[in-house]
């Protein structure tokens, strides 16, 4: 998989190549663990597919929203939408805001459905009430959690082996002193929440 995308990113045209006497055809997109990697490695295909699936579920939920209480609607959205946005989102790290914008639009639409807002209603207050981090912060949260787990011997070796600790990680100093994953996640979310929405 990585060979295919690597050669494509280097603008090397390969229709097929042989590995261990097996002929492998080149492709513009491959899937690994449910994540689509395109030949440019810009993750646009994966983001577009995730957004499309999420909007499909939101449209269906919108049809029955009046029959559900807010708590039930929030639970359904968390299961069908937020879980998809968060799945393997660490691979989106470093992408420009414009690339991950479709995921933010999904979050905005989900907040409108849960809170019963109209399509043109301002959504930031709803996101804050729901205590949902923006798309960019959700990616940052996942990366920080992986690093915390690796530093504390709680991550698989294939993740720990990729890290070389040069210093304790930066701004969320209160969070990094947490003695449990649960405490770390709570402190980190508070830090990112204030960072992206300001002190509420």
C-alpha cells in the first residue's frame, strides 16, 4: 500500500511491479483498516467519504428528530457520526484547515440536528453547549493521547518504537502530569476546549 502511494507521490509512473514473484498493479487509492489513502497522500478521498457517510446518517436522523429527546439524539449522533469523524483521525495530522473543513461541516450539521437549529443558525454556541471539540482539536486530542500512552508504557510497541522523547510535551502542562488516562483525557479536553473556543 505505502509503496503504491509513495511512488505516486514521487510522480513515478508504474502500471505494475513485482514483489516476491507477485505482480502488483498500481492504483490511485488503497484502503487500510477502513481508511482510504489516495495517491497524493492528502487524505481527501478518506475525508470526502467520511463526510458523505456522516451526512447520510444525519439526513435520516433529521427525519425522526422530533420523536427523539435531545439526549437520545446526541447519543445516536455520537454513535453514527462522531465515532466516524474520530476513527483513525491521527492520520489527518498536519493537513491544512481547508482539507479537514468537510469534517467541521459535519460537526456543525450534527450540532444543528441535536439542538434543533435551522440550517443558517449560528452553531458555535451549540457546539460549546454540547462540549464538542472542533475537528482540528479532535485530531490534536488523538495525537496527544497516543503520545501520553506511549510515554507511560500504555501504547503498543509499534507506536512506542516510533517515538523518541526529547522533552515533555508542551503547553498542556497540567494535563501531562495526570496519573491516569482518564484524568489526562479530561484535562486535555479542557485545555483544547479553551484553546479553540476561549475561556468560557
